[in-house]
C-alpha cells in the first residue's frame, strides 16, 4: 500500500520568516477551491495545527521524526492524508534545523526527504534585494536530496522591491511562486510559548485565517504550486492505523536501560518480575468500552490526534470536557487524560471551579488512571502561582522567567498506568514554569539526555510529568491505560 497524495513542504531559512502564514494561507486557499486539504506540521508544535484545522476543516497532525521515529513519518502522513486532494506540511524552525546534536533528525529537510516531497522556501525579503539569490541558492544546493521547487517572497515592500528580487532570483534557478506584502490583519498574537491557540481566540482566529487565505490567493501562483505538489514521489508502505498497531504492537522490552555512563540509580531498576501489558483485548465491542475523560477548552489545548484514536481503538469512549466550565467529570469516567496547555493563564478560573477540582482529586484517590502532561501536571499540584489546584500531588507550581525547551530521551522508572518499568520513549519539554519538588518518591521518567535526572510523579493510578510524548511511537501505553481503566 502507498500514498500518492500531492504534497508540499513549506520551509524557511529561519523562524519568523512567515511559514505559518504561508502554510495556513495555502490550506485555506486550496480549500476555498473545493480541494480536500490534509494539514500537517513538522515537529512537536501543538498550536499551529489548530490554525491549520481552521483553514482546512480537517484535524491538524504532527510529523515528528524524533518523537515517533523516521519509520513512522510516512505511515502517519498517509493516515492523515487518506482521501485528500493535496497535503500541505508546515516546517519547523530553519529548514535544516533538527534535534540538537542529532544531525538532520526531525528537521524540515529530513521530513521532506522521508515524504519525497518538494519544498517551497518562504523567504523574509524585508531587508534584502540581490542577496536573496545567494540565500536561496545556498538552501537549494546544501543537500542534493532536498528538492526546493520554488520560493515565496514574504514581506516585500513595493513593486520596485519585488522587481529587484525577481531579477536576482532569475540566476538562482528556483522559480518565484508567490510574492506577499506585509498585511497587519494576518498577524496573530503571541506570548511566552508562541502563538495564542485558536481555542482562546476563535472568532479572531477565523478572521486571521481568512486573511491569510486571501493574501495567499492574491499573491501566489496556486496552479504552479498545485503542479509542484503533484510532482511529489510516492510514499511507500501502509498507512498508520490505530487498531492495527494496537493488535500488532509487541509487549514492552524486558531490559531496563541505564542512563548513559553515569552510575545507575536504584530507582531505575524495578523490584521483582515485570508485569506484562495485557493482550487479547477487544478493541471494537462497544459493550466493553470505558469512559476516558480528556481535558480540553482554552486552558488545555495541547494534544495529538493519534492519542484519542489509540484510546478509542483500545476500547475507550473518549469524552472531552472543559475544566474552566464543567463542574463535574463526564458521567461514568473511569480514566482521565490531561494534556498540555496554558493553565497559568487561567489559574484563577481553574481555582474557582472547586467542584471539578474536588472531582479530579476524588478520581485520583480512587486509584483510577490519570495521565497528565505539563499543563496537566500543574493542574494536579496543590497550587499554581498561589491559586489552589486539585491537590493530587504534594507539589507547588509557579511561573518562572526561564524557558525549558528540548527533546528528551526518557525511560519509565517504575510501573505505572501508562508503562512498565524500562519502557523507553522519546519526549519533548516546553514550559516556563517550575514544579517543586520536581519528582515524587516514585518518579515518572528517568531522563537520559543531559542533565540526567528523574522527574515527574507516579502514585496510585496517576502518571504526571512535564514531558510530552507521542503515543504512536509506543501504542502499548494506550492499551495499558484503557485496561487499567477497566480494572481499577
């Protein structure tokens, strides 16, 4: 099985060049022409896919070769793009910037090669004229396996400026497929972790996406871009399927990795025999389904679509609730997933919803599985910036001036509702908050990437951590979580 869906990768020399504007605008412009557009984002970003979803009318999906491994990029792409007329893939950072110390891994260029997709380079031309040719030539020739099929010039000041840029690029051999002027209404507000998510400004976001689509429609050669997309090679292999990977995924590995060359920490070695993840579950019988509540709304906007798909395939009835507004968990809740987001922005409102905080605490006290990542970790603490939270964890959280950012290589320290000890997963960390203490008596993860440390909390059914993981890389965590919901 293979995918021949036409596709484009939108890249740039650096962050801030206009990738999101161009990618989102292209999605909106193609969708306005009646095409079914599949939206994708390179890397671990949760916010841009929300804008992509508005533009395309389909779920925005991530393609992260570090979190999921290069071997899953093609299958995950084919899964998301199934039945579509075109796919638009927004890159991350500069085109050749990937995981620190890992070469090209997880870079936009790496994903473009894995997808056999042509690249459109978005260049901020606001402070250059003839030099643009050298810039484009350098990016187009750096890696012969990356095919830069066109350039879109962004932030062009005038007709004369455009003329100078086009003259220079004639010698670079890369066609100009679009020229965009600076348009104020396309700008989207940002704060400490990037753009403000769609869920927090839906009406304004709809207007911004419409403006992006109109700007791209007016300034880009859509027919030329569609023709370039159709030149993409075939992505071989079967599309990713949640039910199939759950059935075929092997049990977790037996060995417990040590953390680099440092002396082993006894907390990284489980005592006694390792419990096995249950097999033979019925993934389709509605009668065997259990309700798993998933936090949503403006305060909890960070999630990967594949997580809910895996939970559903494992036998969960996934019900989204809003901790800002809902005073009780969904009826029959047997498990709780609280992903990332911005609880620090809504700390007062979360604190004011005392009935829900008590319901979450009661669920955790009952031993039910609770999976919390980053924002979810903060919500489970005693307090956040002095405001009372759920009090599930004996820890306090606060905003700080320091950004913690990067990929992590992690191993499960002990058994939990998500994983058995020794399960190794790739993760991403991105926050400006601090939790004290940073780990409990039973930590969630041992982080193998420097600085080597243990972090997070495991207590009863709770697994809480700063680390964001992508469950497609280890589907057994969803299977184990749902089974624990059945038995707790």
